[in-house]
C-alpha cells in the first residue's frame, strides 16, 4: 500500500516534469509523461492499460519527441534558414531558457535564428523569414508535445 502511494506520487512528479519538458528543450516531456503510465500500471497490477495500449503510447511518445527536433528544422529550411540560423536558434533556446523562463525558449529561438542569419548573410528580410520559420516550427513541436502529454495526463488520472 505504501509502495503504491509512493509510485503514484512519483507518477505525478513525472507528469509535471513531462509538462515542463514540453517547454524546456532539455527534458523529453512525452517520454517522462509516458513513465507515469507505466507507474500507474504497476500500481494497478498491469490492469489499467492493455499491453497494446502501452506499446502504442510508447511509440507515440518516442515519435513526438523525435518530431519535436525535426519539425523546426523542416519548417525553418522551407523559410530559407541556413545552418547559421538553425544553430543560432538552438543557442538562443538554451540562453532564453535561463534568461526568460519559460517563454525565453521561444523568444530565444526566434532571436537566435535571426541573429545567426544576420551574422552570416546580412540580409534582414531573409533573417526575419528564417527566424519566423524557426518560431513556427518550434511552436508546432511544442503544441504537439503538449497535446500528447495532456492525453497521458488524462489517462493517468482515469486509471487512478
């Protein structure tokens, strides 16, 4: 009984860390939230979810985590970003995360992409277009992660 309570508390902690991971690029949000589903399954003696459900949700968690890295790259490339803009956005995200949490990730991604493009290309229009592409791609990835993590949160609560 005490172990069950501990596992449920850890499950809530992983859910909250998963939500944070949807915004912070250093935490794999959907994967952390998926761990909560495993923990509640252990508490419920593996009767909360079917094995197929757990396999499919694991695949979704991994796919969304991978897509979160791919979507901003694809969208920014379509908007004309170069390697300088993409690296600038990554650095901007990291710096923004610490300077203006939690929105600094988005602001930093945009600003970093624009600065990266301007340093190497000097064309303001291209730099702003690339920055916008990185911003849109980052937002799409974040929304996707939040949707999956939110669904896992609902599954956890229902199983509880």
